[in-house]
């Protein structure tokens, strides 16, 4: 075996074989921490000595033979290097000596406390020594005893006797000893090492260069250079640990990772080091206590005095396991704990938690041990777990808080305290996935009705139920908590002072579910604030309910500039941690106010902190990114972000808010012409309560735009009309949120009703703020398409100017396409081609489908009824093909058509292929609108 960084020590040993007539006999003690290569060095020297003509007598002491007198010596004299007669003679002497020691027992050695010396008769020692010296007369002799610290006392007595009598004999006595907290044979050091012909060799751990050299033998120079720094940092240069990592790396084939692998070989090597150093007990204590604890605390945990703790820590440092008083790497700690039986590990963690709690350690530190033990039976344990969970929650470590509270709930035996613990757990789980937290609602509602939830608990349950789309359950609880009496609304930040479970006033509920404010008996409870809150009140440092109320109030009144100001204020007050969805809602307000630059800037600002955010926060922010991308016309980015948002939380966990990413996905896929993909998202089940909430509005708009794109203008018109009716009845008629009049106008244009289209677009335009450039531009474009020819150029030119600065590149592309058509119609062909070229380039950049040259290119030749194909065109279709085509043009997907007609999806696809061929078209969107005139009432449902 090749020896690394031991050349000097090996040369020193080899020099001992050089003839020296004055004093040839020599004794060497090789010391070092556990597994630093002492045995390897001794055997390497012995191999070279044998090559040079010497004989090698070897023995290896063992703890198992420590009580057997002369057991180590017995190994020396049974070596084949001795003549059989001498071996037989030595065997009789050893038997006699062993019997004598057993008969006489041991006597105090005058050394370390508890140390004893054997009483081997001097004649026996003399005769055994004579055998060795006689063998040395024939040829040089190397006597090696490994792990002398484990040798029995009688063997040590013989070795001391031999060392003093080597004289001029050609004998080299080599002993190896492992550094341990206490020495087993102090006489070996006090008597032996004072002899002039004795010397000590102390082996040090490998340097980083030595580690690299050792690695290179097995993994190659290039990989060794990359692994060596970390390998040295982890192992401290301990050769056994380095070799174990090499073995784990080898076992990781065929992947051959270029990083360290901590496998079973490494774990076993760590445990071997601890065993050899007799430091296992203290290492376990270090593993369960936090880094940097005092030696007194370590000693108290394992019932050891301060001096023993210090000595053991020094031994562990020398072995490369500790850096100061902590493990050099988490893998070392894991290996130590992994070497314990589960019951031992649990008991030690509990003792550590008890000790730390008694000494006043922070709750998080104590709770970590309770969590590791998976037990919390002490009277104080649940309170500690809750305190630690609260701290973790405040720091954004929601998953940690959840683990702590699950343990607290499981171990809580107090029926009065249990509902509060369960509420804490539900709050933490809510940040990960509301659907998971929802399973606690039945128990929490019972706890609320029994008066066992803390103040504010009822309002929390109400808000959760509203999120999940269960408004009637929420109102039932709210009515019970309010006792049928109106809750004050003057100050949204003020807590009602009535009843055992006084709740914050639900000032926001009329905005979240405006449709429910008209239910009988709920007018007082859900009475919204009349006027905007007093803006003269100083704004606090942290986001306050007052700031939130002012934002919502401004939005509800259509005060766009004020809403932008309040949204920015709320975002500036919010910290980096995710504590509520309000900052994300503020970004949505900026998007609906057409402040796309500000919205994107805040997405980027908050995005720098999302690494520590829980899934709910990341999902909501990703949905806002999708919304911004969609508003800017970046369709592929919008689809990607919306899809990622939908994967970060389960559909049930999204609750009614799922309408936002779904609407973004549907609008973006529709604009990109990817109609088949829209089906997946339109088929997703939605919470029943969504249709009582403003979150349904973008969903209705998205569905209407999809219907319009697939030649179902009447279905689209119905969606837009429903949207408008809800917004009007709810008092939410905000064109920045959903410009339903513009959407309806576009549907009327497709149907050929220019008069209604012009009326709706003009009405929408009057409601828009001058700052809402994006929505104004889209509305002007629609108005231009519905206006007489003499006004179109002026209107579409103004639309282009607004859209240029709005940031919506897709809507700009559409406006440019319309402008190109106007130029073409007036004979300005060169200008028309230039504008059309730019429009198509923008559309391609956005990833949009064909934008055509008009607002509705598919129906450019339609009459007032929206018909662009007569019966002659459809004459060649069979009845089955006609049925399938009629349903397809009406917006049904292939799967929906198959279900409706009770055929397979494959059959539908075959019929459509034949329809496309007969009508000489290439895609679904080219199907003639006149198919809508075909009766579908006879089709099976």
C-alpha cells in the first residue's frame, strides 16, 4: 500500500536498521489520532526491513484480550520467524507467567488512578527476553506491537523489560498507540520514553495536498483536484475517512459524481474512529446539542467531568472529526446519530431538550431536539414547540413551523389548548396548500362554537372559507360570531369588543363576495364602509388594515391614480417575508390600472425573496408574473408562468383565486391560436362560490374571448353580457378590471352589428381614465372598426399611439394590422406594406396566431347576421360530418363532441379531417360561421 505524506517518518524508521556498534538497539513509539495511519506505517517499515534481511515479530493488542495475561506476548512468540524449539520454550514460559499473574492478581502501579501493573516473575521475563536476543544474533529483528494501549498489563511489563535490555542487540522495538482521553499504561511513557534509545513519532492528519494525492490514485488527477478542498474540510485529513469517501465514490458508479458521496463506508469509518478513540459517548452528546455549547453542558448530558470533556474534544479534533467544539460537517453528525439504536437516539434527544430547557435555551433550539426525538411529553413541551413555530413562521420557514406544530398537536393532551394549537397548524399549512389546511376546518368550527379558539380565530376561519369558495359556510359562522348584531366598520384595524371570541370587523367581505350582500338578514353584518378612510391618519411602518382598506376603496370607486398610489404604498410597507397575499393583490391592482412597468418591477423585487416563501406565496406571485406577461403580449412566457403557478398548489388549494391563472392561461393560449390546449383548462372544476366573487369576472372574459376566437360570437356575447351584468349589480363596473363593453363590442362586430358595437365602445371610452393607455388603446381600436370610414384613421392612429406607450405589444400588433388595412384601402400601398410588416413581426415576437388585416379577419365578408358561407358550400357534407362540424364551430372540443354524439374521439377527428378536405380549409378556425345556422337540437345530449 502506498503511503501518503509519511516519507519522513518511514525514513526515520529505516535509519534505525543501520548498524551501530555503540547502541544498535532502539525503541520507537508511533502515536497519532484514530485512523491516521500508524499501523500502515509500522507494516510498511516491517516490509522494507524484511526485504533488507531482518525478521519481523508482530502482535496486535485487542480490548477483548486485555484480561488475558501475556496475550500480546503470546502472539510475538508464535511467529514463524522463530525456530520451533524456541516457540515451544516460549509457550511454556508464557503459560507459567500467565498462571502466576492470575494467582497473584495485580498490584497498584503508582501511575494513573485505577491503573494496575502485573506481577510476572522476573525469571520468566528474563528467559523470554533471552529468546528474543538470541534470535537477534542470527539476523536483525523488528518487534512490532500494534495498539499497545489495548495490551494486557503483563505484556506491557514484558515489553518494558525487553526495552531496557536490548543493549547492543540488533533489535528495533516498534509500538503504536492511539490518542485517547486517558492513557492506559502511564509507565510506558514515564519509564520507556526516558530511555536514551527511545523516541516518539507523532503522526499528523494529511494536508489538502496529501488528500488530493490520495484521491488521485483512485479518481484521477482532474476529479481529485475538484474534490480535495471539500474532502479535506470534511475529513480533516484523516486517511481512513478519505479512503471511505473514495469507496463511496466508487460505489456511486456508473454516475461517477463530481461531488462527495456520503455513504455507508463513510458512516462506518466515522464510527470506527470514535470506537478507537473511545469517544463515542461524548461524540453523541455533541451530535444532539447545538454547536458551541459549553463543556459543562456536554459533561452534564453524559455525566462526565470538565477535564474528561476537554480531553475527549482534543482527541476528536486530532482525529479530524471536530472543528473547535462542533463537527466539521453535517455528514459527520449524521453518521454519529446513524450509529445509534432508534430508542437510544430518541432518549438522548429528549435528555438534551430537557437540559437545554432547564438552562434557558431559546425555544427554537429546544424544539429542534424535541422534533428530532419525535416526542414532546414534558409539560412545557407544547408551549416551546408553539413558540418555536411562531418564530419559524415569522422568518418565512413555514415548512419548519408546520413540522413543529404537527408534533405539538399530536402530543397536546389539554382539550382547552388543543383547538388553539390546531389553529396554529392550520395557519402554517395554509401557506403551503390551503386544501391541506382545510381538513382542520370541521374541528376548528367546533372549537369556535365552544369558545376555545383565541380572539381572531373566527375571522380566520371565515376568510379561509371564502378563499375556498364556501361563502355560505363562512356567513353562517360570521352570523353566529356576530350574534346577529352589526359589526363596527369605521376602522378596519379595530377589533370588535363583543363576546368571548371577539373578531376583527369583516370590512373586506362585501368586496370579496359582493353578490352575498343582498342576501336577506346580512345587510348589517356585511355593510361596507361608506367613504374612504381618513387619509390624514399617519401610515404605520408595517402594512396595516387601513392601507388595505384605502386600496380596495379606491379600486371600488374607480379612482385609478389613488389605487396605484395605495398599491405602491402597500408594497413598500411589505417586508421580504410572505405573510399574506396582500402585496400580490397590490401587484394585480397595478396591472388592472395598466401600470405594467410598476407591476413588473414589483414582481422582480418580490421575486428576489421567493426562495424562502412558502408554495402559496410563490404560486400567487407566479400568477402575477403570468398576468403581466399576458398584458404585455408575451404569450409563451404567460403560459409558462401560469402553468408553473398551477403546479405550485393543488386546484382545490387555489380556491376561487384559481380563476386568475386559469383566465391568464386561456386568454394567452387563445391569442396564440392554440385552441386545442384551452380545453384542458376550461374543463377544470371550479369552486361553486366562484360565481359569487369578482374572481369569476376574468374567467368569464377569458371564456368569451375563446368563444369569439373559435367562431362562437353569440356564446361569447353571452359571457361578456353576464360579466357586465355582474359588475353592474355588484357595483364593480371597473373597465380596468374587465372592459366588458369593449369585449361585447367586438362580439357585435363579428355578428355584423356595428351600431351596438359603436355604442358600447364609446360608452367604455368615456369611463376610462386618461392614464389607462392600454385599455383605452384597445377600446379605440374597437371603436374604429365600428365607426364610419372617415373616422377610422383618426381613431386607429390614436389607438396605436396609446398602445405604443402602454407596453402591450400584441394589442399594438393588432392595431397596426388594422391601420395597414386602412392605408391599403386609401391607396397608400407602400405605407400599408411597411405597417403590415411591423404588425406581423410584433405578432410573431408575441407568439400570436394569425392577426389578419382586420379586427375579425375570419368574417371579413360576413353580412349583418354574421354569415359568410351559404348552403352551397356545405352541400357535400354528410349528416354525420355536418353534425360534427356544427358542434366544432360552436366551440365544442373533440372530446366534448364525442361525448355529446356518443362516438369515439377518433371518429370525431376522422369526420373533421373529411370536412376540412371537402371545404378546402386547413384548421378548425376556418370553419364557416354559417354552420351555426344548422340545428343541433336533434343531436343527442
